[in-house]
């Protein structure tokens, strides 16, 4: 009987192999979840600062204390040295491309009198731009650390008004923005050099590096700025939600003492919040004022850190968009008599993709800044709505103080104070782009050689010197 039972087929629902397999999958599942889970501010920013640390844009990385389980920024001498090495290596490779007959990617596609001027402009903007981004990212590192400290302080105060932040949301956002920007950059770089190699053109290693590092540095700077504006936006949403919840309670006449079990729980997109209605409304408003003040200080500190980087990125992007749009329009309008081994489709595709890459950079910067500004503008309307509903003199006085604070403390992002980073920048860039394109097209039409060739023998040496683009 026992032998027959042993020979009988086992029930598939109770096979030990399935239990062992499930046991093996659980650690992998936990590791996968841990990769997308964060419980601290510095933990949710660890992938971002690991990327900046590797590329020499920051001198610190997020370290983990195995005893306390706390993550903190840690400065190293290698961080400073790494940034200097990146700048030096870029300068050396840049010099090699100049000595190699001013080799550039765009020069393989198109050579004309206008491109010589465009190449010279991009020589200056490219080299100075990358250098400025590195220097303004490494030297004022104390501002970045101070901004992170302010975010940490306001998170502690947000817990006093019943807000528990879900840092995993920030971590996933940083993964998403890094993956998207690097994917676009990788596809553009791979496509560009694939077209060159398919046409029997072999660029030097120096050109590979100078072409790649300019786009990579800009992509990383855009990602860091987008994550910081997301942190500002998220905390403004929290403050607004606290005030809205207070107004909702007044509408329902629910400002009564309640027990711990009667706290209302609301799940939001970026955090979870429960409003402690046992607190005095004046105390909640006072704490909201302090948090809002910290948010404005953090945004101002971030603006000081990113301001010259934003100016550099937008200037380079505008310059490249102008000349790329000119090259594409000139070809599509049939004015181009270029001599090139590339087809028209490959020519238009390259310059269009390069233009789209920098348009994505501008849109990412503008939209990140604009979302934070719009959220800050909503706070004033909520405060005045509370002011109209309250009947307490003490609460009304606190709301008036909050209103005065909103008048004097406003969130804004600028490019070195020259122009604001908001959606009005789209109109400014569009107007300037149209103006310069008309000038370039008219210059080509009025040129006796239609803009191609040097036109004069004496210009040949000058053209050979200035033929370079990044």
C-alpha cells in the first residue's frame, strides 16, 4: 500500500519544487522593489547624484551608513579631481579636432560660407558652454548641499502638520527622466555615427568624445534641474493640500475635537496626508507659513546654483536650433547646391534630430520651472479663500500675515537674471528664431555665389581654420 502510494503521481498543487521556486523568487522580488523604493530624501536622489558624480559634475555622492541605515552626501577628493580631469580631457580632444583640419560632424554633412560662420559660433559656444557647466556645477557645490538641507528641514516640519512624504515617487521620477534623456541622447549619437560610417566616413576618437560629452553634460544638467523643480512643485502641492483640507473642514463645519481614530486619511499622488484636526487652525496656518518660507528659500538657492547653467544650455540650444533650421530650410526650399556624399534624407534627418534634441532640453527646463511657478501661484487664492471663510480674529490675522508673505516671497527661475524661465520663453525664442532665419535666408539669396564656396581665394585659409562644429 505504501509503495503504491509512493508511485502515485504527486498533486501538482503541493509539489515541493513550486514552493522552492516561490522562495527563490521572493528575494529577487524584494531586491527589485527595494531598487524602486526610498524612505529618505537623499535615498530618493541617489541615482541622480551617482550619475553626476561619475561624470564629474558633483564632488559628492550619496553614501549609506550600514549601522544607522541613513544616507548622507559624502564629499571626496576624487570628486574634485574627476571634474578637473573631464574638463582637461575635453580640452585636449577639442584641440585635436581643430588640428585635424577642424574636424566636425556637421562639416561632413554640409560645407558652405554660412556654415563657416555657424561653425565658428558653435566652436565658441560649445567649448565655453561645457566648461561653464562644469565650473558652475563644481565650484558652488555648497549651494546644492544647502538646498538639500532646506528640503530635509521642511520635510520634518511637514510631518508636524500630518504629511508623510512618499519618497519613492521622487525616486521613480528621477529614474524616468534619466532614462528618457539618456535614451534620446544615445539614439541620436548612435544614429549620427551610423550614418557617417555607412558612407565610408571615419571620424576620429577625439571627435567622438567632443560630440558625445557636450550632449551628455547638457542632458545631465537638465535632469538635475528637472528633479529639483519637481521637489519644489511636490512640496507646494502639499502645502496647498493642507490649506484646502482646512477649508473643506470649515465648509462642512467639522472643526471639532476628535479622537485619533477619527482622523481622515487622504492618499495623494506624491505623498500621503492626514490633517490633524485636533490642532488649532492658527497653528496649522503658522506651520504652513514656515514651510512655504523654506520652500521659497530652497527654490531661491536652487536658482542661484542653476542660473548660469540654464543660461549656457539655452544659449547653446538656441544657436544650434537657428543654424540647423537654416540648413534644413535651405535644403527643402531647393536653394542648396551642396556637394556631399550623403543623401538629402540623411542630411535633413541629422539636422532635424539635432534640433529636436535641443528643443527637448529647452522644453524640459521651461516646463519644470513653469509647473513649480503655477503651483506657487495657487497658494494665494487658497489663502484668500480661507480669509473670507474664517470668523476667528486670530486665524484671520495669521492669514493676513501669510498673504503678505506671498506678496514678498515668490518662486521664480531666471537665467542669470537676463530672462525668466517660464512659458513666455517659447514666444521669445520663436520670435528671435524667425528673425535670424529670415536674415540668413536673405543673405544666401543676395550672395553672388548663393552662399556656397569661399567666393575668394584669400578666404580659403580662413575657411579651413574656422570649419568646426560641435
